[in-house]
């Protein structure tokens, strides 16, 4: 798993560059509905499966950035995604809480 400590500016830069990256918010749907990054897909960590990823059009060659509130669930999600064959997976360490502090 790629570990990424990123400021909000860096994440915004990645997203604005237009690189093909899929942002996955691995929090619950309720948390997602309270606020999330524009363009993010909500796939709660406990629902991650090959079928769920395919439902969202996310293939094994996609660049994926996972985030949650504090970084724990997204780290688990990255590990799970790698076990499913997704190689280019990045965890936002510290999650939204770290990004809000910057």
C-alpha cells in the first residue's frame, strides 16, 4: 500500500491535475452524507468486494485514494483492496481529521 501523508492542498492538486484517480470514502453512508470530497464514491470498508468495485466501474488498474475520518478504516480498506488485486492504492494517513488541521 502506498502511504500518503498529504495536506488538503496536495490532495486538491492531485484532483485538479485531472489524473485519473478514484477517491473512495470508506466511512458509513451516514458519515458520507454529512460531507465528503467532491467526486468521491462511498464504499464502506465492510462492503468492499470485487463485485462492489465493479459495480462502481473501478478496475484493478485504477489509481485509488482511500480516506475516512482518522485513517484507520481507510488503511484496512487499502489492505483489503490489495488482496483483491488492486495494486495502485493509496491511504490518506490521518484521514479527514489530519486534513482539517492543515
